C-alpha cells in the first residue's frame, strides 16, 4: 500500500471511530456537543475576530486622522512661514535699510533721527499678525540696540545661530534660546521660532543678519484644536510650537520618545511615549528658500484610542456570552425534555416487546415525538387487530379442516342416502327382471362411477370437468329412477374445464333440486345446471321448476345453511357447500337461494377464477 493509500485508510478508520463514538453518546450530550462545536465556538471566534477588526479599524482611523492633521498643519505652517520669508526678501533688497545699518553716526541725535525715519519694521509687524518682531544684526559700533537694529557683540558672534547663518547664504529656521539675554535687552525676550538670513553689503564690506521672529500665539493657536498631542521642532530638537504651550522651548528629549526620530524611517512609528504604548506620526516641512527643516510630530496613546473600542468590545463580549449562555440553557432544556419523552416512548416499546399489548402512549405535543407516540398507539392497535385476525383465521382454518375431515368421513361412509341406494338398486332389480341387460349394465356402470368419485373426495381440489361428469352420472341414475318425471339440462362452458375447485360443491345442490323438486309435485320436473366463465369468475346456477318453497321456509333454509354444523343437523349437504364456499372465498361467494312456491327454486354461487384455494 502506498503512503497516500495508508493515509486515506487511516483517515477512514478515524472517521469511523469518530462516528461510532458520536453514535454511542446520549442524545442530550450530542446536542450539547454540536451546539458548542457548531454554534458557541464559531460565534466566539467570529466575535474575537470582529473585536480585533474593530480595534484595528479604530487604530487605522486614528492614524489616518493624525496623518491628515499633520498634512493640514504642514500646509498651514507653510502658509504662515511664507510671510516672514517674503518680508526677508523685501528687506534683503531694501536700500534704505542698507544705508541705515552701514552709516557711521557721529552722535546719538543723528542716530535717533535715522531710527525714527525708518519705520518699515514696525509697519510689517503691524500689518502681519504672523510677525512678532524683526531684528537686524550688523557690525557697526555707532549703532545702539533699539530692539530692532542691534550691533554685533563678541557674545552674539559666538552663538550657535550666528555661526550657523554665517556658514551659508540660505534661510535658516531656528528656535532662538535667549535665556541669558545675550540677544535681547532682557532674558527670554526672543525664545521664538525665527527666520535667520545673512545680507551681504559688498560696498561696505560688511554682512548683516536679518531675524524675523514668528508670533508664538499664532503657532500655538494653530495646534490648539488638534485632537492629539502635536508639536513642531527645529533641527536642534527644540519644540517651537505645541498644543500644550508649556512645552515650547523644551527639547524633544523631554517628550520622552523611546525611539530616535532622526534615524527612524517611516511616517508612522509604534513606540512608547512617557512609558505608554503610543503611535507617533512624523513629517517634515521645508519652508520656501530654506535650507533647514522643521518636524511636525503628532502623538496619541493606544489606550486612549482603544478605550471606546475596548468598552464596545467588552459590551459585545458580554452580550454574546449572555446570548450563548441563554441559548445553552435552552438547548439543554430542550434536549432534556426531548430525551425524557423519548425515554418514556422507549419504555413503552419495551413493554410491547415483552408482550404487553395493552400499553397506551400518552406523550403530549404535536411535534415528531408526539407523532411517534400516536403512530405507536396506532401500531399497537394494528398489532392487536392483526392478532385477532390471525386468531380468527386460525379458527376458520380449524373449522375448515374439521369440515374437510367430516366430509371425508361422510363421503367415505357414502353420503348418498340409504333410501336412494335402496330404491336405485330395487329399480335396477325390477328393470333387470322386465328389460334387457344393456340398460342395467349402463346404470350399474354410472352408479359405480359415482361411488368411485365420492370415495375420491379426499382430494383438496379437482378439475371442474370431473365435477360435471359426476353430476351427469348422478342425473342419469336419477333419470333411470324417475323416468319421465325428471328432465335435466347441463350447460357447461368448456373454457372452464381445467379450473380447479373444491370437490362436491355442485353435486349436493343438484341432489337437493332433484329430491326436493319432485316432492309434492305431480308431473315432470326440469333441472338445469349452468356453469359459465364470465369476467374471470365462474358463475354456477342450479335451477328446477319443482314444488318450490314459501317465503317462511326459504327464510328458515337460509338460516339453517348459515348456522354451524353442530347447531343444526338438517340440510347437511347445502350447509356444507355454503360453509366451504364462505371459508374458501369469502361471504360474498356463499349460496344465494331464491324460490317461489309452486314455481321452483334457483341456487347460485360464484367462484373467483384467479383466487387461491385456502388450505
């Protein structure tokens, strides 16, 4: 056997063992098992899958929302930073500013007058709400710091932002941390996201620095409506704007993100923030003409997003568990009721099996078990009826067997009446004396033939033609006896010759017509025997025009032939014929006698051609 064949064989054995194990289980345990396997486990699995899908969908929606919000902030931030960039471009080519910052002022009065005449910085600040302040730094010792134009000092030249700007001619966006007041007149006067850009003045061989400070409230207000914690940082890691304004000025390290965003690829990062499982959405923005970048970071805790989903999930699990529990109790209850009713029906079947046929099932309900209960009662009733029919049939067969034995005994003792035999023999003697021997010999031959047929009555069935021959012999003998007083006619359908019938069925009726037809009547009597095969049925008529019977006597005769033999000892021949026909073929095939006093008698019966003779 191949490997695959062995696998199929082993699989078939395991399936048979499983089926056998299930068949050996009680019905209520089968229902419970099928409920758990087919309903409870799949529903729980589907519920867990749906809950997991719901949680993941909630996370995906939160991530999509945070990503869209970051894109929105990115767009808004680009628009807000466009204003400082455009202002720096105007200042970059401003001739008045160039003259103002490069001129050598002999005294404070002229410097003050020059400061007062130049109002562009204030005009821009008043015109654009995105601008908090504009400052210009340049190496000119004759200038005085008026919070707008500031001479460079060694401290400023050593600062990070100054060195960074002097490295290239592009625009830088940096958070200026002025905790010590090196830039402004007071500590922390700047501490804002600022645009830094160098301006070269070749004519004066000097380089100035433009600083455009962004309005912090504008940035914070832009983030205040965000659903998640959102911050914006510069390249140094300083937080330049945040939903929580208290975070502005701190570094990204204080935000306690467990991954290095500088070396982490991807815009969506799953990590821990301040010890809590969170998602971090990161995107970068490069303002126009800038060589530095800003980062937009949105953070949300997984717990906060999944809290509602977890509540719904727990509620869903509770509902599912409750429904499954109720269904389990209902299945158990239904299975218990079903098995109890089946056990009652089984006990009743056992009583029937033990022979108690008086059991009546009283299981209520119109379901299948109730139908089984009613069918059980019908079955028990049918069994009782069948037993009664069997008993009745056995009784009939017993009576038939007894009747057959009596007929055999009577025929063996020669049922022909002694006075008939005596008169026949006396007639033979007288005719032998008065006439020739031929006729006597013929009558003796017929009598012998008739007696031999009587002695052969022990056969169960005989061909119909033999019964007709016996009748013909009997009538010839009676014709010999009564001479002109008896006339007979036999109308026999030869198609029925070989049909088997019980013996001595017709002959007693012919004898009755001859004997009783000649009584009390002067003159000849005609006897007609008719046997026809019509529609698969043998129809027999024995008709005579003898003395006939009155209605009262006819009624008595009908009662006599219907009674059991031990109850009545008259009309033995006709009663035997009637009882045998009824036992063989049924009540509808018994003798039918009609008679009219002074006109004659008709005796008829029928035998079904295709019926089996009952043993």
